[in-house]
């Protein structure tokens, strides 16, 4: 099939299109390498343009490109936990984690460099962007829990789980992406449930949240499986009651 | 009472003593302020010496002082989880956390600045020091669990808990040091137990560790209290079994 339209590669891009194209190239480079290992020449080469052209769009050079790429990645990440407030909590969390962990998988080296810190491109601005993602995730999760005015305990539990998810993600990348993603996802959902249950023992608000969430869970769902897997291990603990 | 000995303030310090004194002054400044807000003049003033003298001992200036102070703090922190391998696991963890959380309490602003990242003094060296503390803590905890050859699941669970503890510490500092330290400590111990139990449902090694640990726990101990607090909340979940 022949085409009348000019080949995209030769088409003159608008300012916005060119900017997006450069950002896309930067994102894919920063995803798989530490920022130290990405040069402006690499970005120019990946986008098929000259180095001066990159500078025309990003006069701040690599630092500006990195921050723009990070901001764009952060927007994607902030949407991970946006999920219709329907069905069992464990299933909503699983769908959100699927998106989050796919992001981790696709941005492996960049994700590690970003969260491990100490990188040359890390500034108070990049830290603020990462913290914004954590805050957005926490708000989404609190929404899913159906709490209007979350107290300190519940907020701390959610925050603890978010940092635990980050720790698990780093550890997963560090350990050759084992266990498989769907197993890691289910495990992290279970960890959240366990952390909530523990907090419920100390905090009436969290206890209400847990009771309300349990009502929606099914026997064949994540919590049913967890309950059956865990019971034989802690059966002996009945003497502690 | 009069003293024959010269007043310590006027005694000529040895090189080692002077170095320690400057480090001590830097540590107490970096503990309660962000590194951005500490100058070499502040360190000189706090130590009661001249700025050139500080430079004689630390030619690398603030960066070198910060890293030396961080290294010294890291050594303290690495000892937090060193605990005789005796008695119930929950009690050992509680004692270790007492030390860790006292450190967090005493180094509040510095701890936050260090872990939040994006600071001007943060380098791959400072990141490596912090990571060394996490690794040392993980090894101590795995020792307490009595595992010679910990698998991925168990390692990841321990690492997840360590990052959760960091998240909780930051959140605790951020929220005006509420709840009280001993409550936070007990809560974090319970979170570790819950995380281990969840992993035990997926990993035979972790299951063995949990069973062995449960044998040493008493009815009036942390786990007994947790079991009694949590049972009424999850009682309805029996239908999931």
C-alpha cells in the first residue's frame, strides 16, 4: 500500500510534538540507566536530532530534561491508584498494584536510581516530585478505605505500607525480578491487609475500616486464600488468647 | 571544692580529642537542622574554636564534616539491632526498636533531611552509608530469626519491614512525635509479626521461622496482647476459611 501522506520521520514537528518526542526519548533512556550514564548526546541520538536542538527545547540541559521526564513519569504513577470505588478492597488494590509494578518493571534502573538517592540530578525539586506521588497514592488509598477524616494511625499505616511497597520493589529489582509480578502483587495486597488488621487492634477507626472491608471480601478472593494459608501456621498461637 | 587539675575547657586537646570534639559539635548541629542550615562557622562556634581550625581538621569543609558525622551516627545505628539472642523475638525486637527510635527522636531534623533526600550534601557515598545501616539491621534481624540461609521471601519481608519502620519514623517526626515512643515501638513489633505471618502463608522457610518464634512467646507478651486485640475485629472473617 502506498501512502500520499509524507513519512512521519520527515514531517516537520510542531513545537509541542518535538518537545514530547524529546521527552519520550529522555524517559526511555532514564528508565533503564542511572542518570549519570545518560548524556545529552544520547538523548539527541535517540530522538534522531542534533544536540543544539535538544538545548533549544531544554536550555537547562540534562537536569531540566531529567526533571521534565520525572514529572511526566510521576503523573503516570499518580494515576496508578485511581480506581473505581467498587468491589472488594483487595481487588481494587491488586489492580492498582498491577499498574504500579508494571511501571517499576518498565523503569527498572531509573526507578532504583531515583529511590536510592545520591544521584547527581537529585535536588529538592526531584524529591518533592517523588513525595507528591507518595502523597497522591496515600490519598487514593484512604479514599478506597472510605474514610472521610483519617486519623494519625490510619494515615501512618497507609504510609508505612507505601514505603514497604517501595522497599519490596527495590528488592525485587535487585533480586532479578523474582518472584513473578502477579505473586509479588498478591503478597503486597496481603501485607496491606495484615498491617491494617494490626492497626485495627489499636485504633477504633481502623477497626471500623477493616470490618467494613471484610464484608465485601469473598471466600475465593485474596483474603480467603490468605486466611486458609495462614491458619495452619498460627494455629498454635491459640494458646496466647 | 577546689580542684588542682586544669579546667577541661583550657586543656590542650590531642589531635584525636580535637577531632572528636569537632565531630561531636557537627553531629549535634546536623541532628537538629537540615544540612543546608548548618555552616562551618556554626560548627566552629559550637566547638568554641576558630573556623581555620575546623578546616585544618576537615579540609573538605562541610561536606567532609557531614560525611564524618554521618559515618559516626551510622555506627551507633548499626549497633541498635545487636541484641543477645535470648528470650522471645518480640522482646528482642522491642529493645532494638527502643534504641533505634531514641536515635530518631534525638536526630529528628537530621534524620528527616537524610532520608527524604535531595540535600546538597547527599552523594553516592552518603547513600552507601545509609544503605549499609539497612543491610546491617537486616542481618541482625535474620540472625534473631535463627536462619542460616535466608531465602528471597524472608529477606524481602525483613527489608519491607525496615523500610516500613523508616516510613513510620518519618511520619512520626512529621506528625509532632505522636503516638508516644513506647506505643510506636509496640506497634512496629506487631507489624513485623503480621508481615512475617503473611509471608509464612507463601513460604515454608518463613513458616518454620514463625512457628519457632511463637513457641517462645508468652500469653502476657506482645503477641498475646495482639492476638486478643485483633480477634474481635477479624472474627467475622471466619466465614472466609
